[in-house]
C-alpha cells in the first residue's frame, strides 16, 4: 500500500511539472501497486473465519473503526488470542 501511495504522490508532483510520460508511468504504478495491495487485503480478510461458527471473526478495518475491532486487529498483529464476536470462541493466532 505504501508503494501505491508513493506512486500517487509522484503523479501529483510530476503533474505540477508537466511531464506527461512520467505522469502516465506513475498512474500505471499507482493502479498496479494499489491492485496488489487490494488482493493481499482480501486474502488476509478471508483467513479471518471462526472455526466454530464459520462466520467472520472481525469486520474489515476499512469498514469498522470501533475501539474493539481495532484492538482485535492489534492482538492479531501481536499473535495473541482473539475472541469471535459471534460465538465467543477463543481463537489462536500465530
């Protein structure tokens, strides 16, 4: 995602200068890197399924900015256990 943001900033910078070729390359890079980041986000979200009830453990981070949802994502990053919001099962993350 950082590469897509960097490509976006370079597109803005080169559009001010007026370099059309470099701006086109920056736009292509922005879409390619953004698409790759989107695929990785979908793959990561697909792995957040509860083994007990079969439902999603959390909402995607871009859809829910609640304190509890964010804390659960931080616990996953640290490799700690997470509780399913539907059935309450403790799920090990590694």
